[in-house]
C-alpha cells in the first residue's frame, strides 16, 4: 500500500491530519489498533471542551501566546506557543466546518465551548452518543467518503527510514505484517500514560498507584518509534489529569468523574504525616502531579469543612457532592478535627497544627508565608472552621502525558540538534514541547490535536507540491 499521508492513531489528531490531507488533494490512510468501529481512545471518551490554555480560542493572539508561556512557566517552546495562539481559532472553525457541534454552559468547563451533546453531570464514564464520540464518527465517515482508508485492527510497529528520510511504516494487521509506503507519516497515537515502565522512570515512583484515568490505549508506541528513528523527546515529567478518590483504584464508577480538584483547591491536601506538601491554589492538575511523585501516593487526604463540602454541590463538570458518596467513594466525617484525624489514621496534634497554621495565614492574608506557600488560585481558599469536618482519601488520576516527541511549529519531528526528520510528523499528545513546567501547565488536549493535525497535513501537502515541482524540472 502507498499513500501520500499515513496517520498512526485514529483519535482526533490522526483523523484531523488525514481529513485535511484529503481536502488538500493528497491520498491518506489511518492505522488504528482498535478493531470495532467505536474503538476506544481518549478522544472518544473526552469531555470535549476546546480551549487554549483555559482561554477561549477567539481571544487575541498576543493574549493567548502570553497565557501559554505564563501557564507553563516558559517550558513551552515560544515557536509552538505562537503557532497555537495564531491557529487556535482557525482549528476550531475547521472542526465546526467538518461537523463538530459546540455548546456553552456557564457552570461547566468555565463556560468554554464543549462538543455537543455534552456528557451528563454524573459520576463514571459517559461517552456513547456524546459530542466527542459523534464527531469522531463524523471524521471517520468523512475520511472514507473522500477516498481515504481507515485500517482497523492494525498496529504500527516501526518506521521505515531510508537515508535519513521517513518513507513509511511497518504494520501488523488482520492479514499479517505489511509495509505501507508514505510521503508523510504522522504519529498521533497519544501519550505514554499506559506504559508503566516509562511512567515510573519519568513521573511516578509507584506507577501502579496512579489511577489510569484513560482508555489505556496510550502506550507510547509513536514516541518509541520516533526515538528509534533519531527523534528527540521532551518534557516527559508532567501529565494532564485530576485528583480522584482513592477508591477509584478499585471502583470503576468513580473515574473519570467525579474529580476532587475544586475541594482540594479550596482547602488543604495533606500526606501521611498530616502535613501539606504542595501549593493547592495552583489547581487539580498540579496537585495530581505532586501526589503521583510522592513515595506514598495513596496516603494523601483532602481535609475540609462543611462549608466547602456544601459548595461542592455546584462546582466542576460533575459536582463531587453528592456524586462522590453516591458512587461509592469514602467521605470521612467527624464533629472535631481530633476525631477526624483519629478516624483516618493521622496524628491529631499534627493535623490540628496544620489546620491552625493554614487558618491563621488565611485570616492574616499571608498564605505566601506558609510552607509550602499557597496562592489564591481559581478556587478561593476557605477556612477549615465549620463543623462537621470532612476528609476524602485521594489518588492521582492520569489522563494523558504532556511530553513527547519534539516538533516544530509545522509539526515536523525534530532530532536532538533541532533538525527535522524529513517525512516524519507528530500531532496531538504524541508531541511534546507545548505543556508542562513546574506547575504542569496544560494548554488543552483537543486544541493540540486540531492545530498540530492541520499543521502536519498542510506541511506535508506543501512538501509534496515542492517535490512535484522539483521533479518537473
């Protein structure tokens, strides 16, 4: 088989690249490991919120650029940040033109557009018939209608590189091993979150103690193949995820929702010694990363009072009150902090001292004097003062890794010296260099898929046109 563009992975990134290639007059194919027509991937079960660094894609380009660099503390490549700032709105418009429907709800996802119809506000996994599932099916139909090929049950195994140029991919499918020749190969199979070996090397001391808040299809095959072909990997130490109930380790109905981010960001998170260990004000993605990096990641607790629990009826995509308890998650309640500490196995004196220190700093307006310092983030910190008091056992839930294959603003895969590998591209969560940093700054999974998917197809089309003109000479 021979095509102009081959996308590895049938999520939004791969499907965007292939469909855009077909629009530009190229031939295109997608290889997808899943067998069924509704094959599992993170794209299909996502919430469907489209944003650029938690900002609307129609904000001014300069504002989006500065926001990306600020959120990632400069970890994002300036060239990639400019690419996303300049193309976020265009990518959103492309998705709408192809068939995505969006709706806004001021009480969900900060009022940002979500693919319609949206998921229900209930615990657990909710994807059939929801916006992302519908749009992924639209992209598959569009691909076939335009003459493209979707090869299900087909696994990419290695890239074909000749004289430093990627010219295709070796795959294994229903009929055995095969060679697909391609003028451009786009790696778009997602992050490496389901590869516990690599997760243990880069993110978690105990990767088995991190909840896989994903479809377990992201094994890092694209990154592995790219690295074998000489590509650089960047930013492997951070992930996008959320804080979940520890009971999600055993109870499927507690993932991917409800997440406990809002509760954690409004109160305090403590370790087995009843001590704070991170800045809760940064938010849930950061807290999840910090929990994952602990020696004892399953010994963490959110400690809060009844006022915070009451407010949790109206926060987040799936409010944790009452969905956490209704779905089987533990919520420990006691009339005093000492009784709460005794009930969850923490030292009462230590917990009381931690809560007193937090309350005093909050009252004095000196959260920056805490150890570690605390900022006033998206959820205002609240005193732990109104009995009864509560504690929820926590776990880090990983959705997708942030780092991956180094790319430039044209989605070309780069060697360690910054030189592109001809014929090789990466899009979506397979690519790195856009997110991360000390606070685990997140710019958005769907926008990474759409912007880099379009960039890969358009760069490949321009390269094909250039080669054609060179041949005519």
